[in-house]
């Protein structure tokens, strides 16, 4: 459908963080009332079909609204509802996504939308990385942990009985849409888990932010949208700086490689857990794009 034909409702003010990864760069939108805003979806890859991946807990709350928002951009908007929980982050559940894609003759342009917490995001991302060797996907994280951490960075995976996140791929989303309104239905325990992540990174990011967390802890615990928006944006900014740091480090290392050291002497030490090593950072540290691999 041509873009001009799409009815765009007024856009709620959203903060935007750009993750610069050359041809895989993408935006993180942070704000309220984003789920229903067609504006968030208009310039995503065009396709006849979109597939929403959600779970039994989140789909009844939000899937119909997302389906309605996507209806102006995609002729067919499908939904696959996975069983809820970490115990289902496995092959049989992943297969449900592929079943839905194949049963509906989805082609390689089909766009996947991950609507859920980190479990749904990791599984939908891995399905997107694998289906027909890669289709576009969008993250709509619905837990605080997923908004500040798992939806960004391109790590996707399922668990194996012998290890967590052992089967996966690095695959970047087209966009991350963090609608803070969605956190209002989050169980208190899950909100606290996300806050713990924010508190953990606070002093690493900067001490001013850590002081800000201390003085706004009640607002954060009360899921106040403007406090959460600031915290989510600050964490995302921090991640962006880490990306920049990796790029700057890569330039310095290349200089050393050319002048004095052989390549292996300049490499960062390998991390033990393959699940934590992001090639979008690692390859740039080696002066090499992930697509070269
Ligand atoms: N890819 C990464 O970089 C990365 C980073 C950190 C964690 N992870 C993964 O993320 C997963 C944990 O994610 P999580 O903490 O979001 O857990 P989760 O996805 O299991 O969500 C927690 C619970 O909250 C429910 N829920 C989600 N959104 C809701 C909402 N808006 N309202 C009501 N209920 C809601 C879920 O259905 C679930 O029951 C783990 O599998 C972990 O390995 C991935």
C-alpha cells in the first residue's frame, strides 16, 4: 500500500535514540500511546503480511490494538500466540512461529513484530533471523527489562536443555518501540526486575544519573511514565555510547595494527560465553563488517 494512503493519527511526543550500525542502524522510540500510533509503523519495510508474535499473557492485553494499528500498512496482519514463560523458550515453541509463517505462505518480505517481554523478543528475533534466511522484525518490548536491555543489541536465542540461550543469532531489529503505557499491566515483581537493571547500570553510566534514580525511585516504582521515559532513554543512550566506544576502540586498534603489532596482539580477549559476544561490536573492533563473515 502506498505510504500516502495511510491515515496517520497525531503522534504522541516520543523520544528517539538512534543506534548507528551502518546499514543495520535503527531507531528506538520511547514514549506513551505509541502502540496505537500508525506513525510508528509507516516507514517500516513494506510487505503484504505482518506476523505479530506474542504470548498467552500479553496477547489478550495488546495484540488487537497492534493489529488495528498495523492494518493500514499491511494487507494481512496475523497473530501467533506462544505459551508464556522461560520454560517455553525452546525448539517446539519456536516451531509454532515457523508453522504460522509457512501455513500462511509468508514470503521473505514478511515483517515480524515481537510483542512481549524478553522471552518473546528473543524467540521472535531468532525466528526472523532464520525464516527464509532472514526477514525484517520490529521489537515492541512490554517489560521494563526488555525495554532497557533485551530488545536492543541484536541478541536473539532459544534455550537448550544443556544451556540457556545456546541456540541463537545476532540479528538487528528494524525498530524498537518502547511504549511506557504497556508497563502499567506489568506485575510488580517484573517491574522491579527492570528497575534492578536500571540501578545496576546507573553508576556505570554516570553518577548524576545514579543520583537521579535515588531521588526518583518512588516515581519509578509507581511506573510513572515520565520517570520511566527518562530512565529508559538514559539506558539506551548509554548503550549507544558503548557502541561508539567500540567504534573508537576499533580505530585506535587499527592504527596500532598498522604500525606495530600483528593483528592477534591487538584483539580483545575472547569472552567465554558465545551468547554475549555481539559481532556488530566485535567485528568493528576488528575493522570488519558482520556482513563480511
Ligand atoms: N537478548 C538479550 O540481549 C537479552 C538480555 C537480557 C535478557 N534476555 C532474555 O530475556 C528473558 C527475560 O525477559 P523478561 O524479564 O522480559 O521476562 P518475560 O518475557 O518472561 O516476561 C515476564 C513475565 O511478564 C509477562 N508480561 C510481559 N509484558 C507484560 C505486560 N505488559 N503486562 C503484563 N504481563 C506482562 C510475561 O508474559 C511473563 O509472564 C530471558 O529469557 C533472558 O534470557 C535477553
